[in-house]
C-alpha cells in the first residue's frame, strides 16, 4: 500500500512590464538617495516599506518638493526583490 501526502505550496507571480509602461503609470520619476526607511509591515519573507527619497533630479512630475515618499512592497525574492536601506540611490518610479 502506498500513501501520498501533499502539501499546499504557493509561488510568486511576476508579470514584467516595459519601461515605457512603467513610466506612463508613474506620477513621479526621481533620481535620488534614500534618507529614511520605515517598515510598515513585516511578515516572513514579505513586507512593506515607506522610503523617503531626497531628489537629485526630477525626471517626471512637477512641484517644488525635494523629498518624496515611495511605498515598496517586497516578497523576498533572492537577487530580484531587494529591500531599501538608508544611503541607497537610484531611479525611483
């Protein structure tokens, strides 16, 4: 007699979008540096961060702001889905 035991499993689903679509969906695009990060929620391998970005250059959007807040959801995918830390710099959408 053979018994099979299965366990429920789940996987992340990643649907890539083009840079032009990302640009059109974004109200602001900023080149800047992370000055502060706050964890809004954190569970095993997932979480939400609120990052404050000091803008060096505004690529898209308008206004006098020099700092922007971006909400980031991460799922802990190795080498793909990094968490932000103070001092990180880049282009933020």
